[in-house]
């Protein structure tokens, strides 16, 4: 059970110290938005490179951008230890997944709430993680979509059936109130932005979330 706090809810003027606040987490989740795939703009390659130089934990890059076929491997080269692209944006999802691995990172594929996973099941051998979005991508602090839990279970079952070591991540509205149902459904990597960075003690929030998820370890 791994926790990946999203720095989208951190203080962007002090990212190094904001990363230090979550040094007990498993990953630092970095939301890359291009103002096209989603209606918001955050940060890109130079910032990821800078974060990789100072982060005490590995970077989990979530690319909400057009043309991941071109850009995804560059995020691995920039220092992302895990790079997740959106299948809706990819021209050739299998090639993207392979190019991420070839560049030395774990490959992740994300699906928006309206996208079903079933058509992409045969990509699992080329993936290390599937991200099931539990909000519409674009902004932090939105409400958790419990109706995505059946999809989490579908992904988990497909992974079991095919026998790979693929992680199942949830992102959006994950908090102490919602993480247990995600774990119960089959998730094992949990992104949390406002629930961690909105807390007085971010590290304590990470530990609390991990403890809640671990109760439901399958
Ligand atoms: C949303 C991002 C999330 C976001 C989560 O598009 O992908 O990672 O930061 O924030 P919370 O946990 O506040 O919903
Ligand atoms: Zn994200």
C-alpha cells in the first residue's frame, strides 16, 4: 500500500521544502497539465528535472497532456521514476508504454472517469501501473467519484487473471474518508493532494492514509 501525495496542492514557491514535508511517502505525485488535454496549466520538463534533483523520494509523473507519444519518454529522462500517460491522448498507447520503460521508468496508463478499461486490457504486459481517475482530471480539491470503484475492481481482476505485477492507482478526492473503499476495491497506490497538503502535519496525514489502506490489503 503506497501513498503518493500530489504536489498540486503544495506551495509552488517552495517546492523543495514541500517535498521534505512528505519524505515518509512512497512517491511524490507530479501533475503535468498542458492547458489542452485539460483546462489547466501547471509545469513541464524543466521543473520536473529540478524536482528530481532535490526530492527525497521518487517522482510519480502524471501527464495530463496531448501527444504523450512524443513527450512521455522525456519525462522519464528528466527524472520521473514512474511516468503515467492518458490513454485518451495517445496515438499508440502500447508504443508509449514501451518508450517509457525503454527510458528507464515504470510505465503507467491513466483512464478518465468516462473511459472504460476493458478495451485496453491487452496492454497490461507493457504496463507497471494503471491509474483509475476518481475525478475529472484538471484540478485538485474535487469530490471523489465512488462510481469509479467497479472499474478499479475490473483492473485488479484483469491483473490477477494475467498474472503480472501491475499496480492499481487511484487519483482524485482520496482522503481518510474515501481511501478505504479504494483499497477494498483493489487499489494499492493512492494519490492524495488536498488531504495531505491541506493537513497541518503532512507526514502524519501520509501515515494515517497508509494505515487506513493497509486495513483492506487483499
Ligand atoms: C487532478 C490531479 C490530482 C489532484 C488530486 O487532475 O490528477 O492528482 O492533485 O488532488 P486531490 O487529492 O485534492 O483531489
Ligand atoms: Zn494526478
